[in-house]
C-alpha cells in the first residue's frame, strides 16, 4: 500500500489496438466485461500547463479489486501516453490511486515534491492528474477523483466483473448523467 494514497486501484496500459487488447484480456486473461468508450470526453485537459484537444479511446474492466484500463491515443495531441509510445513502450504506463479527497491528496503529493504533468476532468467530480516522476516505464502515478457519477460507474464496472460468465464481453460506457 502506498504510504501517501492508500492501495493502487487501477493499472493503466497504453495499447496500439484497443479492440485487440480487450479481446486478449477477456479471451486469455479471463478479465471482463469491458466498458468501452471510443472517445472519452475530457474537459479542462492540460499537458505541461497547456491546453490541448485529446482523442483517447478507453476500456475499463476489473479483476477483483483492481481496475484495468486500456488506452489508445487516436490523435497526436501531447500527452504522457503519447510520450510513452514515442519512447518505444507499450503496456503498463501508470498506476492510479483513487480518492474522494482530491484537493487534500493533491496537496500532500505536491508537498512531497511531485509535480502535475497532465490533468483534466471527466464529468462532475472526475478530476485526474498524472505526476511527472517516472523511475522506469509503468511507474507514472495518477490521482483520480472517484465521486459522483464517475465513482458510481467504477462501482458498476467492479460489480459487473464479480461472477462474470464471459458473455457480453464489450459494453458501452454507461451514460454518466444517468448514474
């Protein structure tokens, strides 16, 4: 468990082909069902302090308590995912810690010397940031706010994985305004 933020709650993989990656995860790894959004609506996106229009496809599923995230960049907007790919890497890019005390936890990380490199928001109470420290590929830390609709969606995804029988392996993201 992290001495700063509690347990790791998500493993984020950058992939070249998200459909093939989901298939691998459900056929070979037995993980699913996958909730897929071909274009995540990210608001207030910033990378190195500048605003960009990113187009990322994301798929989410749980294996027990841990959520697996698959990310495919669909444009060349600056991001830590793009940097990871340009460095020749594929696979685990970040680990995420979830919080309901985003401002407090962000301040604690900044007090430890971490600096925000990439940030944005997905819906109400869905802020996130990625810190600039990376000891080796796969060790970027994300802080993700999980309250409101985003938190309920993550609960729904985890519940769907419990006892999943392999059917309906890929599903659309639920409408955040409806949950």
